[in-house]
C-alpha cells in the first residue's frame, strides 16, 4: 500500500529532528578541555571588554542569536558582520574584546580577512567550527568543535544540524558563563524590564497602588451606610477606617457587609467602628508587587491596604490592578 504525501512528510520531519538531536548528543559526549578553554577566555573578558560574534550567512544568524543570549545573561556582547568589518566596522572591536568566530568550514573568506587585524591588536579569538585544523581553527586561541555526522537537509546542502548544534553550544557557553559569574534572576530582570519576568521581579506595590482621592477611607464615627457609599465609589471591595492621626485602625470589606446584613444591623445609625475588623492584613509600598499576590492568595482576599512605617494609610492595591499590570 502506497503511503500518502502527508505520511512521507511527517517521516521526513521526524528524521530531521532525529538527525539534529543526534548531533547535539554527540557534541555533548565530546565536550572537554577545548570547551573549558573557550570558557576561560570568555570569563577573562571584563568590562569594558565584550564578546564580539562574527559569522557569514546562516552562521551570522546564529551569531546574532548567541550575542543576544550572552547579553541578556550577564556577558556584554554584540554582533559584527564580517563583510562590513573590513569597511570600518572593525573599529567596534577593541583589544579588551574576545571575538567568537563562527564558520562550519573554517574557511570563510570574510572571517579570514579580519584575523590579521585581530592578531595585530591582541584580540583573542574563539572559533566555533566543524574543522579544527582549518585556517580559522589553526589561528584561533580556542576551538569549540561543531562537526556533525550529516546535515538534516535531504540534499545534504542546507546548514541544518550544524547550525542547530552551533546554537546549542552557544547556549551552553552563555549559561556556563551565567553560572560562573553568579548571575541572578534579579540581574536578568534588570535587562528585561518590559518582559513578564521583569514586571514580576522589579515592580513594587508603589508602582501599582492607588493613592489620594482614589483611596477609600473614613472615620470610626461614620455610619455603616455612609462608609458603604465611599467603599462603592472606590470599587476595591474594602474601606479603611482611620483615626484622627490618619492611622489605619480598622478595615471593612464586602464580606463584612454580608455579615452585617445577616445580623439585621441598622446601617443608617450604626457607626462603622462597631462593625469593622480590627485585625487585618496590610503591606508596604516598597515591597514587590508579586509579594502582594502571594499574600492575597494565602489570605483569600482580593485587596490590601498599604501603610507606612507609622501605620498610616497611604495606598491600596487589588488583585485586579496586579492582573492589569501583568504581575499575575
């Protein structure tokens, strides 16, 4: 029975993944002293030095991605196009830098043409190449081997397994540098302020909370009914009760209202002080917004009053605000 075209294509897709996976596993098994030497050279690069990635064609695309990964994980890096390097862009490379040159054959003319400049100016070079004794490999200070048994391309022409392996080895270098340098999640967030992680790790409650006239509050002698009007206006599900000095002495919530009504309390005449909670949970403005989420989830509440060191009410934050800010 003849297989359908879709079946043939799925078989090819699985074969591509198998070939590329085997290339990575084989490279893992041969990691050793050359990889560690490359790491040593990269670790010795300190500001103002940077890691400069170079590569032509597909190797250049991989180089750009490796540079981005390095930069976001604590190793300043940039990509310089080898073709443009000989037309002035070599001025971007300083003697403090290390160049990571990518060429599967190790014979890329554009890369080889810049090697004399790098040597003359004392710029160390790490080669990512599939041929260790190639011109690039022989002139590099360290070589990370990117040889593959075969490309995944059915024609054996398009760089596939070799580019996947090079990218994986670039990730391995970047993450080993991250570990060796003690790079933390907070440091990562500092360079990703617009990402989800950055919002979670950098945003404080002060960045999210409502203040001023948007903050629901009243005095102990106010009636429950009047307090409810203020609480409804703010829409936070609670109201803070303040003493004459502005200190938070009580909290009244939507849940408290249901309990008040169940007891047939006269909300027109009863002071809020008789119904408010005197035991309540608060937070501080300088705490991380993600911590407010944890507190609210553990307490089963949807909003928190924010107080200063003197216990004065200065703001309020709700789960809805945190959702809108992308913290949750």
